[in-house]
């Protein structure tokens, strides 16, 4: 009986760790981006708020967002940028007057990945279910699920 409980506990732990891993967000980039280290959550936030605009080799960073209704974007905005959509709209209105444009938006994970594979220097984020082909992973960010949200 104890063995069964122990085995059940181990299996539940493995299942829960897989569920937690599925909540991660992967920050991925075009293979032209060679950092040799992972990005911190602060680095990623700086990229998406246009405070960090060049890769170490001097090439331009091209951040790519998912559409505003996407669940992964809601989790990214709350968990990495520590903002919500309304505060980001205000932020981007202010940045517009400084001549800066918000990140490019792609309407699906497939479109985002296709863009990143094609455009040197581009970086984006996807659900952490698995590592997509044709991109490099710059960070794995554990971000909690949000209530509501779109596909």
C-alpha cells in the first residue's frame, strides 16, 4: 500500500511539473541572434518596452507581439512587463510622440514564428509547450495563467 502511495505521489509530481512547464513562455529569436546566454525577464521587458534596441553585435532588435486578445500575450504582458493592456496603450501613445513604434503584431503563433524565421534580429514569445524548429530559445519564463483571455 505504501509503495502505491509513493508511486502515486511521484506520478502526480511529474504530472504537476509538466503542467507547470506548459505555463512557461519561451522567448525565441531568429537564428542570427547569438547571445551565448539566456535573457533575464528584465532584459525581455526592456526589449519589449524599447529600452533595449540593439543586440550585442550592434544589429537591431525587432520585437514581435501576439495579437491583443491572445492568452499568451496577456500572460506575457502581466507576467513579464508587469502591466495590463490599458497601461500599455497609454505607454505606446507616449512613445508615439517620441517617434517610437510599438512591436510588430502577428495574429497567430504560426505567423509569429514564420516572421521570426524570416527576419534577422527578430524576437518573439510563444507558449512553452515545445521548442519550435528554426528559431533559437533565448529564455524560458515561468508565467502564471490568467483568467479569461483568448486563444
